[in-house]
C-alpha cells in the first residue's frame, strides 16, 4: 500500500457533532466565538466573490462560511465535508438557490478541471497527514481556474497554539484534538513551502488571533479594535496561520 493510501484520513478518530462549528461560532465561550469570528471575517475578505464566481468551501463543517459567501446571489458556493452529520446539518440549516452541500473528500469527487474560482480550506489541513494534504492541494490546483485563489487557515506551530491545544485537551473544553483530530502542524515557512512545491504562488502569509480572542472575554468591541491593529501590520506571532495562494 502506498504511503498516501496508508495515511489517508476520511474523518477524525472521534465523532464530531454536525452542528459543532455552528454552535462554537454562535454560542461558544467568548474566546472560542471570537476565534471563529475573526477567521471567517478574514477568509471572507480574501475570498470576496466577483460576479458569477464559483467558490468551494472544502471541509465546510456546519456550513457557516459557505452560507456567508453565498449571501451574494450572483455567486455559486459548494460546501464539501467528509462528516455526514455536518453535511446533514448544513443542508437543513442553510438553504439558498446558489448554495449546495455534498458529502465526500474533495480530491475524490468528480469536479471538472478549472471549474472553481476560489477555494476556502479553513482549519482542515491539520486534520490530514502531510502526504494526503499534498494530494488535496494538488487537486485544488487542478480545480482552480488560472489566477484562482486558495485561502488556508491552520494552527500556527510556532506560536502559543501547542500550549492552547494541550490546555484545551486537558480541560476537555473541546472534542479531543491531539492525534484524534490534529495530526499535522505547520509554521509559516513549512506551509508556504508546501503550497509552492505544488505550483501555487503565495500572495501573503500572516497570522490571526494573537491577543484578540482573549480580550473578547472582557470586551468584544476591544477585541475588534485589537484585531484590526493586529491585521494592520501583518505578523507571524498569532495562533492561526492565514495563507493566501494563487494558481
């Protein structure tokens, strides 16, 4: 069996409720809610669809970002996830004529070459072994039209994230992460190298969620101000990497 097949992951080692992402975004504790709020806001900013764009949300989870992107009726949005419960929740919760959800792995679905304008891949790559991540990113490059954009977020290995993950697991604040969900961690350099090795051009590499989520515990408004300041001077110290690639 090849290395890629041997390390193929079709889902996490523990069951994740279909509404988990939705609940975290709308009703989680303040730091958790802000983490997702900042992530979706920045992803949407870099993915702002043009008229008639086709956007793929790969690993769409509960469908929160896909629905946000589909608010423009001139855009077609496709959300794909390997978690059947998440797809069922998304289909029942978000209904727009230009929004579709499918169950499966993106590199195993029959989508036409150069049929996608923009791809979101938010906090998914860390759930895949590196070999499979390379296969998925290669599939993204095949699917993207020339000049198409890929937006990736993933925990930053060279930040406070390893401590945050350890704490979350020990306190059981979220479904267990280490090994059960997360099997690979990246820093800015390794993520850029992976994308560029597969033919992508890195437009920008920055990070999110340095201080803002923790300030949100005290004041959401102050957290917003902190986030804007953090993004006004891009840095690599935040706990979440944000990489923008183009074909």
